[in-house]
C-alpha cells in the first residue's frame, strides 16, 4: 500500500503535467485525441470537474469530520458533457489555472488529513464503503490513463517527455 506522502506526490504529478502542456499551441489543445475522442481541453476539464466533485463530496468532508456525500447516483455522462462544454468555451490558460487551483486545493487538504485516516473505512451517501487510500490510487490510475492519451496525441512517436 502506498504511504500518505506517495499518494500526495502521485496526485500532485497532475499539476506538473498540466503546466507542461500550457506552452503547447492552442491548436494542439483543440485537436481530438483520436477518432470520436475528446480534445486535450476536454480531457483536462474532465479531470478538473471530477477533482472539484471529489473535493466537495469526499476530501473536504473528511477534513471537516462530516459524512461523505459521494453518491453513485450521479449522471456521469451528463457530468462529463458539462465539463467538455465548459472546456470548449475557455482558453487553455483558463483551464490550466482552474485545474492547478483545484488539484492544489486537494493536495492542501490531503496534507491535513492524518495518515491513519487514509486507510479508515468511511461510508458514502449510498451506504457503500469508501477508503481514501484506495480512491487516491484509483484516481492516479485515471490521471495516468488520460495523460497517456494526451501524450500519444501530441506526439504519436512517444518521445514527448513528461
């Protein structure tokens, strides 16, 4: 199992990655990642919106000692469509700023949470089991999945360094 510091470090890697994307031309940001795929703008906004959701419904609640309000009843498709529409109405700089700000808020909150609370079992709004450590490992995998898609779209040969 990953330590609190490793989990925070892995979560923070997203900030460095997004900042490295910022100098890319706006045309790259609006290039689809593949046939029937989102653009870089949409993917970064997708991660940003989920960060905001998890911050409000989980991480902030843990910090405040309140019940989690995370639910499986969220309409994921509508949520993702909302993030994509938002992205296409914003500049890459606005998206980078929002993504960095949102992930920074998460990192600051994670630093406050005691290490033993990372493995504590919580109950979400649906009564399901929730463990912060497991969630953060899964979330890092989600970050990595989209990071790989973006890198492949920017430079298919794979020599783009992150």
